[in-house]
C-alpha cells in the first residue's frame, strides 16, 4: 500500500499493491491494520456503490453534517473519474482549497476524504462505477451540497455536465454556511 499526502492535510491518496498473474490481479482494497500502521484509524459502517452512465456526470459536492459526518474512502470499480475533496472547516487555513485525483479501475487508486470536506466527482468514461466506504450511516436530514462549479476546481472538461436536480440547485461555496469548524 502506497500512501501519498496531498496539499490538504488528512486527504491522502492510497494505492494498494496489485499482484498480477495470468488470471488478472489480486489486491487488498481495504486493510484496517495496514491503515492503523500509518496512523489512520477508521471504522467503516456503510459501503456505497453507484454507476453513472455518461461521461461528464457530476455527483457532488456533498457532505453529511454532524452528528453524522462521514469519512469516505473512495475508489473506482469500472471506468474512470476525477474525484475531489474540498476543505469546508470554518477557520481552517486551507478553507475552500481542493484536491483532485483521477481514480480509475485501471490505476486502482483510492482517495480518503475526511469529515469536514466536500466530496464529489466527474466521470471520465461511460458506465463508471464508484465504490466508497463511509464511517457513518446515511442520514438524509444531515445531507448537504455545494455547487460543483463554485469552488474553483479545474475539472478539465468542456461541455455540459450532467447533474441531479438537487446538485443543480446547490448553493455556491460563497453563500454556504458550513456546519464544520476546524479543530486545529
Ligand atoms: C447517499 C445515499 C443515497 N441514498 C438514496 C437517496 C436517493 O434516493 C438515492 C440517490 O441519492 P443521491 O442523489 O444523494 O446520490 P449521489 O448523488 O450519488 O450522492 C452521493 O454522492 C457522492 C459524491 C458522495 O460523496 C456520497 O456521500 C453521496 O452524497 O439514493 C441512500 O439510500 N443511501 C445513501 O447513503
């Protein structure tokens, strides 16, 4: 498991080892002890899986507010996507800053998105599947969103993004009152 820090403390890119042979490959996509060895202590309780049919589909930018905030460990099961985390902890020296990484079925990379960060992605290939582990259960009353195109993210995409009605109506980051506070 290769662990790469990003410009946002706490947001890390994981690349699990792949053991290739004539059949294909084997990989441990999650190993709690290996993460503990790196000082990352996460107890996941829900796994999510979604498929987006078309290139340019955006899901996000989403969060669950406390007391049901979620850390998410995200990977791509099929296709490819550009996955993003945005710091929304009030008072954070990196408030509003973002990190993006290409996750694909081919590269096997994973992005760890901690509590206090927006999460979202844009698909780069048709029929793209995303799979992610969460440290709290879905709590619709705590569900929130910020507009995908209001955070200065370079999506590297020309054309019309495909969004849910909910995401199309999300407030801009500039008009958003975050429920998260930076704890230092
Ligand atoms: C997120 C979620 C949704 N649902 C239901 C609610 C709704 O009827 C349907 C689709 O929900 P959404 O439109 O919110 O799905 P989606 O836009 O894919 O939402 C997800 O986006 C990514 C970026 C995240 O980070 C996730 O946490 C989640 O917010 O699935 C659950 O039953 N459990 C869940 O955990």
